[in-house]
């Protein structure tokens, strides 16, 4: 029999554990804003580390994506297991001073938390603890179940726009491809550049929605697109690159206000999500800084646009500094998030944790109609 002082100290520790779980559950599932949460952050890190080990030997990206598709559900299950497991330990310690033996306290805590009801200690104080444990277990499971429709509703809103973009920007998406295909318009002979203002307005709203939902419900960041070569991070990066290219290369034709608003919305979205994931970023980009993208890659984009006679108004050398100025705002956050979620290694999307060759947009074979 342990001394009463030791059991009382354990009860205090148990109460703190229960309060920590309650704070984590409320912050994660109820509070409609990002809440710093050490418990869920550690669950995310442990599950992410496990999946990185599991995919470390997989070379083919499509196979890797199939494994990583289970990462977000594993994080949700890990959160649930952590909340219930720590609650069990907390109520176990809380009951210890009121029952005979540590095993009896564990049995009573487990019976109550999981609402099995086969062990109930006598006395008013233990009965109150048992009732609290039963309410805790029921509340955690109920809130987690109620949380899932919210997650999948946000996921569906996100993926609808990503799927619609695939026809315009290719798979994987690429900013210059978006401009080239929009101008070429499936070989119809009539440019559809006039539809870009509406697209930029939709993606400005999309970015605001994703920033709110993905920082509030962080596991959404790791929910992968249904198609292996599609990614919400890459899609947003392609839209932002297209806006920056259009403003830099054709400032007289570009939809200045929608493009600028889209760039602002995308920059804010990526930075907020990156910080919610614990990624360190400067508050403001360095105006004199440099981007990772090379000038030769920029020229390759111009070549792609010229293949379909995209109306380019400026010499690439003159447009390059303006493009760099725009990309400085969103490139660090986009690259960091893409690497953290192991997004498809598309063109202009930065390095991954393992050296991977960039995958260009897939185009159907053939002549001009493939553009």
C-alpha cells in the first residue's frame, strides 16, 4: 500500500492531466480559431515521423502518395487515442486515493471512461470521479465524430476548385501552363484570357476559406487530393505564379486588381498555414532578397507561353525583377508547406526532403492540340 501522500500527489497529477486533455479537446474541436496545442502537435509529429520512415524506401511518387493518403486519418485516430489514453491515466490517478490498490483504480477508471460500467467503487467522492470520467469519454468520442463532417466539408470545398484547375493548369499544376492553356483554349482559336479575372477572384476567396479552415483544423493540411499528381499546395502555387507572370510580362493586358488581390490572399493563406504548422517564417519578405527559382526556369516558362502565342508585352529580362518581387512574398511559405506535406514534386514547387525529379504537367501526345 502506497502512503497517502504519494497517492494524493498522484491524484493532483491526474487532475492536471484531465484538465490538459479538456483544454486540448476544446482548443482543437470547439474554438473556431488556431489554438496552440502541444498535445495535438506532438501527435502530428509522431505520426508524421512514422510515415516518413514508412515511405523513405519508396522511390515511385504514386506509391508514396498511396501510403501518405492514410497519414491524415492516422493523425485523427492518434489524437483520439491520445485524449482517451491520457484521460484514462488521469482518472486512474484521481481514483487511486479512494480505492484499495492501484489495479482497482485502473479498472474503475477504464470502466467509467469507456462507459462499460462493470466496476464502480463505493463512496461519494469516487462516484463523482466515475461520473466525470464517463462524461469525459462520451464527450471526446462525440465531439470527434461531430468534427468529421466539418473536416470533409472543408476538404470537398478545397478539392472542387483544385479539380477544376487541373484542366487549365495541367497535372501537376504549373503557373505558365495555366496561362498557356487559358490562352490556347483547347485549340478553339479564341483566347479565353478574359476568364482569368473571375478565376483569380475565385481563388482569392478559396485562399481565405482554406486559410481559415486549415489553421483551425490543422489535420486538413495533410489530407491529400484524390488524384496522386494533384495537390492543393501546388494548385495554389500555380495560380499565384500565373498571376505574377501575367503582371510581370503583360502589365497592360493583365487584370491588375483581381491578380493583385489573389496574390495577397494566397500569400496570407500560405503564411498562416505554415506558421500554424510550426514553420518559422519572417513577418515580411526582404525587398532585396532573392528567390530560389532561376532565371533560366523563368525563360523556360516564357518559351512555353510563346508556343501558343501568348501576348507578351515586355522583354523577359525587364519582367524578371518584377516577377521576383511578386514571388518573394509567397515562395518561402509555399516551398516549406509543400515539403512538409510531401506534395507532388511539380515544376517550380521547391525541393523535397529527398532529392526528387520535378514532374512536368502531363500533356496528351500529338500536335498543336496537345497544348
